[in-house]
C-alpha cells in the first residue's frame, strides 16, 4: 500500500511560478509510474505530466514547455514545477501512482492509476 500527500498549492498571479510536491509513504520500495492530474471547475480531470520507472517524462500538449515533472527518490517526493502560470491553470492538482501501465499512450489517462492523493488547490489570477 502507498499513500500520497500533495502540497505547495495556493494563489498566484499570471506569469508567476509554483512548485507542487507529492510526498510518498507506505511501500516506497516498489517501482511506480507517477503522474500529475488537474481538475478545473466544471471540467473533467486531465493528465498534465507523468514519469515512468526509467525517469522518462510525458506531458500534455497544453502544458509542454511550462511544466516540469521530477522526482527525488531519496526524499520519496514527486514534484511539479509550473512556470509562466496562466489563469487556465487554475484547478485542483492531484498526484497519482501506478505499478503497471500497459502503454506509454496511457500515461496521462486517470484510469491507469489506482493510488491518489487528496489534491491541492491552485488558483491563478490575471
């Protein structure tokens, strides 16, 4: 079993930066694929970034060149660096973990991930 806890959300102005963290606890000896998802008000949950067991990242086209996913295995922590914030980045951001994902094309599909954090709110004003 693994537990995920997000932090680092809050209010920011457009053009600014924010770094989200996801602390992993429980079974930290297993290998996981990790992902970041967000849900804007009135919208479906969408995958924005993911990283596989080899450290290879995947990004949604809408956030590429602004978002960076990374992990510090020594600290059992996943990060999402968000630069050049836009109002449309507003939403609840969730981290997620999976032991097996069948295809690279499914890395940003929420159904690929059985383990989820509680989410952290990001609000971007213009």
